[in-house]
C-alpha cells in the first residue's frame, strides 16, 4: 500500500532527484495532495526546483532552500521542512541528499518519521556509477546513508542508465546486479525506472517499470 512519506536516497548522480519529481507528479495525477521536499544541501546543481513550474501546475507543493538555483547556494534548510511530518493530510516525497553527507540533513526529521511509521525509504541505485558498479559497493553506500540519516532502507529502485545512450539492453543487463543487491540486503526491488520512450520496449520483460520524464539538465548531463 502507498505509504504517506516516500524518501529517495542514493549515491551522487544516481538520479534520485529526477525520480522524486516524477513520483510526486504521479501521485498528484491520482488526485492526492502531495508535497515534495528537497533536502539536498550538498549538491546545488541538480535540484528539485528545476521542475518548479511542472510541480506547481500539477498542484504539488515544493519545499526547498530559498537559495536553490541562485548564485548563493548555502547549506541551509527551510523551517518549512517540518511540514513533511507535521501535516499528515498530505503525501510527502523527500529527495534526500547524496551519500552519507547529504543524508545528515534527514536526521532532523527522522525521529518524527519513525514515530509515525508510515514511510518507505528507497535506495536509488545506478549500475553505471563507478561507486555502485557492484553489489557489495552499493551495499556499502546504503549502510553509510542509513547511519548518517538514522533510518533504514525499505526497498530498492533500479535506475541504471547511460543518459541519452541508454537502450533497453542497458536496463535488462542490470537485472542480475540489482537482484544481487536485493539478495545481500534482504530488500525488495520496488521498481525499475527508464526514460518514457524506452519503457514500451521493456513491456513484458520487467515488472514494475516506472516511466520517467527527464528534467532538462538531466537530459543533457545525467538521468
């Protein structure tokens, strides 16, 4: 069943921000009241705020640093981030900062998330990234994030891609890798993601495929 809070975390460049944006928009399409919170205070480049117009048109409320997408980008989070746990009338999608450093900010609201106990913490994994190219390395990154944020992962998202060079085979070849991560972590693979034009070519070959519309920066640099 859909949990009220869904958190996406992973290694830098794993694509968690883009997935968080798409996931929030998907919830809004289902008629749910949705808030998306950008807790990434480490990497100022790929920000949830890049999709602000799309989110606003869909009725998704955005919480992000006042300095995001400006010439002044400081490690500061808005007081409004506590609405993620305080306003239980809305579903919340949280973009957690990359790696253990980025997950430190999550620690501020972790006690309230654990108290409510209505959340999913999903590890976004990309086999194409060097520090998560094998299952053991990916598990090490997971444990570092868990320790920094004070919350355990509940599932996995396979977001293996090569940017605009991604083919169906890129995604299919990653299946044994994500299944190995699932085996050694004991966590289920919740979904596999792919750019929306590739998804029809994966139909019937992979279960639970989530189509992604990419932010402009991601299309030119990374998914």
